[in-house]
């Protein structure tokens, strides 16, 4: 909108009048930032963080487990980890978390000697996959 201002002189000057209002805060932006920070994912006991981890950094490994040498206990531990992963996925709004974990399970289960061989999943991974399968079947 332009406004003509009259001054004591004979000529008139036109001024440009600007009105600015800041946009309202968008909740989706805050949620998206929180999803990238992934506080619940990084708190999982089997996620290995990088040295001097920063909020927006990706974890070094999404499957860093040690066996207890007791198969029954390892399967229960894997099931517990799966329930925690599902809760973290929901809390962080990160629908790709389970896929990242599965990629690392396959990576750690595959042989590094270059020979083609069937994957040998640890009892912890078997328990994890069993619980994920049960959760999917309930949906």
C-alpha cells in the first residue's frame, strides 16, 4: 500500500509501507528435527554411537550385541530388544529404524571371508526377528 505524505513543500513524496508478520511456528518442523535427532533410538542398549556423538549424527551401528553364551537368555534378550526398538521407532517417528537394525543384523551375521554361505543368526537376532514377526502379525 502506498501512502502520500504531504510536507511543507509543494511536492509530494510517496512512501512504501510494509507490513510483516512472522509465520506461526510449525509443529511439523519441530517434529522433523526431533526425528533426525532420534533420542529414543540412540538410547537403545544395542545401538553403538560414534565417538563424540552429535545430535544429528547417525549411529555407528544399529546392532552391537554380545552373546551371553546362554541360548534361552539370548533369545529373551533379543525379544526385549525388539520391544524396545518398536517403542523407540514410535517415539522418534522413525519408521525406518527396524530396517536399519535388520541391515546391521545381516551385515554382522554374514561371513567376512568372501565365501558365499548361509547366514548364521545369533540367538539374540533370532529372538529379535521372532518378536518383530509377532508384532507384525498382531497388526
